C-alpha cells in the first residue's frame, strides 16, 4: 500500500489512484464462495442449468465480487504514514450493473473521494471503486467502500 504524509491526504481526494491487476473469476472461486456462504443458487454453481438462463453460463455471486475490494485495492489505496491498522468501515453505496460470468477477468479502478479526520488519530477514507470486466463496456459494479485508518 502506498503511504503518504497525513497532510497530503487531501491532495489525492477527487483523483484516480489506479487499477488493480486483472483477476480471473473461475468456477472454483465461485464454488468456494458458495460453500462459505451457503448460497448454492443454481446460477452460480450448476453450469448445465445456468446455460439455460439469459447469462448462458454460471455467474459469480455479487457479494463474491464485492468481497474482493480489500484485496484488489490493497496496492492502490493511499494510506496515511504512521498507520497502525486499517479496518473496513462499511459501504456508502453499491450498484450491481452486470453479472460477472465464469472465467471473466476483472480489475478494480479506485478513486479517492473523501479523507476525513473523524477523531485525532482516526482517518476515514472513502473511495469510489469500479469493478471492470475485461472486454465489457459496462462494469460489474460501482461501490463506495469506507476504510477507517488508525495512526
């Protein structure tokens, strides 16, 4: 993760921070997420039945793709120097725009939208993240994750 002086956090607000590497969403990852969450809806785990849907194949759970935000933005989100820890603080909004079909490649675009000192030593960073799907015009989602940084 890139670290910047606290005084420089505001310099990044309103700016694109970059893109993650591409990640393939394969059936094994989808199946593991189904196991972890108990969500075995056929559109995710049954290729034969899913082939009969408008998607033509299995699709990743929306919450699977959303859960990738921390991993995909770990090398992109700027953080204050002197960081002791950072925790997920929630999401301000999420809009799923189109499904991620099995074996698609995705990457995350990250823009910093806010950096607010909540209390001394606690900074709330809000990003706008867009999960792009390789070869697709529309993204999978646009979400606004919040990260609480303790310095």
